């Protein structure tokens, strides 16, 4: 149950920090290619897996997994908050660009191009680590990484097409993990 506190933090972050209007809309465009629904589906599966798989006789993680999971969630919340505050109104739920939008190269965006996605993956992975169920961690993390990998591919196409300077920015930064990918 402790792992779900981070998910509550995620929901609070979304409702308090995310700017209102088009930034908080779930109305997707054709550029989105269903990635918002894919991510929401991965969230739903990640949320229901721990209580479903916990009672089954499956490999368990050590007791230290609980505090470790909470630490991972807290790190993810911090990264996501930093990302949201840096992008402000450009930090949206669905893929879109605006005429006044420009490439941001400060805050976490000086290190990677998608720190908000990294934060989300850490939050949800931390929740499953806190559950102590190794199959839950593997399944949920795999789903989330797959969903965000697809999202990043689609989003980068949009940003290269519609955001002046994004191609140059993408050539000097990594997508999700500093110095690696």
C-alpha cells in the first residue's frame, strides 16, 4: 500500500502543477497517434498489477524493496515537478505545439529531452518495486517503457517538424537517460 502514496503524489502533481486549458486536455490530435491512450492504459495496468499478483506464489523481492520503491517514486516526482515547472504551459498531456513555443534548454532539459517521461516511469516503477513482486516490476516497467518509447518516437517527429531548432537540440542531448539514450 505504501507504493500507492507515490501515485497519489503523481495525481496531486497533475492537478495542482499542470497548467489549465489546452495543457491539461486529453483531447488528442492526429499527431498523437494514440500514444496518450497507450500511456493511460499502461498506467491502469501498472496500478492494478500489484494487488493482483501479490497474493500469488511468485518470486518476492527483499523487504528493502518497500523503502527503495518509495525512494524511486520520490525521485520520479521530483524530476516530473522540475520538468513541469520548467516547461510551464508547454508541458501538455497530449502532443501539440503552439506558435509561441520554443525549444527549452534549461533545467532538466539541458540534460535530456524528455525528463517528464523519465519522472513518470520512475514514479510507476517505484510503486511496483514497493509492492515487492518481481513479476509486477518486470511487467509494469516493460509496459511503461514500451509506451513511452512509442510516445517519444511520435513526439520527436512532431517537434522536428513544427518546433524550430529542435533538430539541433536533439543532436546534442539524449532522449531519456543522460549520456546513454
